[in-house]
C-alpha cells in the first residue's frame, strides 16, 4: 500500500484549493495548451490518497497552480511527486513532518486500522539515523529569527503535555498537542537560525513530536504513531543528540513489541545501544536491555533473556535521577522489576515472576498512576496463572482504581487482558471484578 501524499494535501489546504478546484485549474491550463484533460475531484483524491502521479507535465502544472496561490515557487519534491525513495534532505523532511501534523489536526491522515510501514522500510529510518551522512550545518534562512527563549518554550511545553498524558491518557491530550505543533512549532521550524540554535530547536521540537507519537500510540492510532516517531528520529539526527535518538528508537521498539514484532524489537534495541554508545543515559540503557529481555522471552530464548536481564540490572544500578534527560522520567523505581516479571511470566517461571512483580508494586509509591496500573496488571496476570484468584482479583480491583477516568486505549487493552484471564474462573471475587471492569470499560455484560 502506498503512503498518502501528505505534502500535496497540506499545500492544497494552505492554498485554500479544494480537490475539485485543483482539477478545474489543471483542465483550464491544459485546454489552453491544446492538450485538454478531464480531471475531476476523484482524480485529485487519488493523487493524495494513493500517492499516484499524473502523466505528462501535469505535476509541473500543479506546482504552478498551487505556487501562485501560496506565493512561492514549488518543485516536484515540494508536492511529493518525485517518486524518490532515498533519504530525505532535512528541508524536505521538515516539510513532511509539518504536513503530517497539519493533516492530523484535521484528523485526515492514517486513521485507525491504517497500515504500518513493514519490512526493510521499517528499518531504513533507523539505519539512516545511525549512519552517515550527518548534517554539517543546519542553519536556515527564514522569515523570522528563532531565539533560545522560543526553544525553551518548546522544552517547557513538552513537560506540561507529558504530565497531562500521564494523568488523563493520550486520547484527550493528542489533539491539544497536535494543535500546539501547528501553531507554535511550525513557525519555528520555518524560521531563521544558525547551526547552534537549529540543533537545539530540533532537539526540543523532536521531543514534542515523539510525545505526539506516544499519544497516538495510546489512542490506538498505530500507523500515525509510527510516522510521528520516524519524524522525531529524523529530528534527533539533525540535532546531533545521539541519546535522544536512542530514546526515540526505544519508543519504536515498544510499539514493535505491542505488534508482536519481536525480532524487530531486538534489532531496534541493538541499533540504539550501538549507535548511541557512550551517549546513552543509564536509565535509557536499562530500558533498552529490559525490552530485549522481554522480546527474547517471547521467542523462547531463555539464555538471551536472562543475559539482558542481568545487563539491565547493572545499568539500573548506575541511574542518578538528577542527571537523566527529561524523557527518561518514565524509568522509575520498580519499572525494571515489572519488565522482568513480564519476561519471566512469558517463560513460565511464575514464582520468580511474582517476586519481581510484588517488588515492582512495593516501589510504586512515587510512580504515576499509569505506571501503577501496568504493575498491578502484571501481578494480577501472574496471580491468575498461579490460580491465586482472591489476590488476583484484589490486585485487579486496584488497577481499576488507578485507571478510572483515564482515556487510554493502551490501558483499556491491559484491563481487557486481565479481565479475559480472570473470566476463566468461577469465583465470587473474580465475578465482582469482571462486572466492574466491564461497566468501567462500557462493555455490555
């Protein structure tokens, strides 16, 4: 399936030209040149939806028509009709990113169920991040100069939106964050800056774009999430911040884990650990190793799972919270234990899995509610498999307490997995939990 032409879609929106309006203008231009065409709105929709490229010199005519309306000269690359699949130059990558969140603002791109990028194309952005060429100078001449104060505004905004996400979930936060990308980030990316400010700008903007990917993931907009994360990774490369790139790859690995792409999880994590060696914070290295341990557990490789569990514990011992970048705040005390419990449960080692899960909950006092809910879900699943039904139901009830009022597809999936696991048993505590879970989720009993 072709990627939609979001560049053309964004330019049409900027120019205020409808699909039918573009078709009329093209037909008028070709009629004047005595080579008439009969395009209509459905043809233009196909160019956008299917990334189809019209024949002859019609792409050049599109550049002229839209260029007159937006007041600048457009190239075939600007309208997404070059057919070039090689690594994007930074200006084009920026245009693609802006087009993505402009389309997302109107809820017009990558709906639920849209296809994720698979195969070699899913590896290419990671390869391009790790390998040359790297930008030597990313300075830019634009209409307005970008200041460090404006870059700081973006950094502060990322922190605020992250806290909102943790409190209420990605579903309500995503549209607010996407609106901020359109109103506050777009003008800066198109502004004027030297190399130093530019790299800091891409680091700050990339943090917001990555968070938009997290919110899309939490809203079960997986294809949209993947595209946001790929753009965040391209911004990480432009920023020159290898640690930030490693963080974005960890997010992509988490998404791949949820899609049961376990070999890809391992490949992503290995690339991040190799490509950002010497730059990764201990917390991020811990998370990458725990992700690999979980992936190896899913493919039944016990030895590799245990090896990465040990490596993660070594790195966890080096964490100094005051020295960590803001994005790794999710690596809180007990996260490692929760991840290890998940890995051991998959291997069938339920007794040590329960010990890790209980330790994760014991350390959850400073953890945000989302993290507490995930830990309770992990322990409830382990207890269900051990047929400790009363304790499992009690733990699951606590999970519901934490998630009440949150709008998160990811948490809803966790609740559903616990509900399904416990529904197999005919015990009164279980029945009470299942009834409450179904009611809280709005599922008919």
